[in-house]
């Protein structure tokens, strides 16, 4: 009964679109006794192949990362407490979102922040409108200190595909990360970079290359 229900649902979805070679092939396969889940997966893969490709704007162009922004380095010698270490946390965060490992991604937030303390289901829900999530992580700003904490801002070009329409989606964001300075009494977890907030990208003021570092995204 479950297999028939899946097949019926797939046939219903196919009937909502104009028949082309993909739909006809899927219907033929179902009629010949093929597994409904396999047919549906194959149909979606073929449909995705003809979708508008994801093509995020290049650095220095409208919608792209800053022209001078270089991708995160992959060297093993990066100081985890430095700005590149913070950028790697951002890269890891969006990598987890891409893999739809939402619980693990949320763990990279400051657990005392509004989003870090959010219910797991509520956190995951914000990403369900996307069938794909990707990101290009730019060069981090300089580390700034305040009241025993260190902060760094990392620009990110986020792009993906809207699940309902299959259309590409692009946006520029900036991630603010925080860690406790190496002060007595701080724990190892305190001294790691955590995401404090994510908001719209704010370009530096003209003539002030460090302005982004002092700007809160929220």
C-alpha cells in the first residue's frame, strides 16, 4: 500500500506539469512496475539538470564579495584563534547547512545568543524553503577587542535554490564571531570562535577599510 501511495503521489505531481520526455519516461517506468522512490529521484535529478544554473556574481561585481576579498585559506598552519580561524568556522557552518546537518550547524552559534538558544526544530525550519544551500566565504576583517571579548566580521556570499520554484537565490551576508580573550578562568570552549550574529553585508565606509569590523549586522 505504501509503494502504491508513493506512486500515486508521483503520478499526481507529474500530471500538474506539461508532459515532456522526462514525465513520459517516469510514467512509463511506473507502469512497468519500477520502484516509485527511484523513479521520483531520477525524475528530480533530470529536472534539476535543466534548471537555471547557480551562478553567483563574481567578486567586485554587484552582488559579489568585495573585490579584494580572498577565499578562506586551507593551510594547516592557520591560527584557530586568529581571523582566518574565525573564517574557517564560518566555512564549516555553511558546509553543514549545505549537508543539511542543521543541529551541528546550530552548535557553532554562541549558545547564549537568540539563535544559538533557539529550539532545534525552529532553527531548522528557516532553511526548509531551499533545496540547495551554498556559500563563498570572503576574507575576514581584523580582530577587535571589547570588554574581555574578541570579535571579527567575515563577509559571505550565500546562494542556493528555492525549493518551491527551483529558482536561484543570492545574497551577501556578514557573520560576526566572538570568543573570550585568553583571560584567567576562561574555558577552552570560551576561547573558541562562535557565531554571534548574521546580518546583511555592510561595506566599509569609503576611506575606512576597518569600518566593517565595528559594525554590528543586527
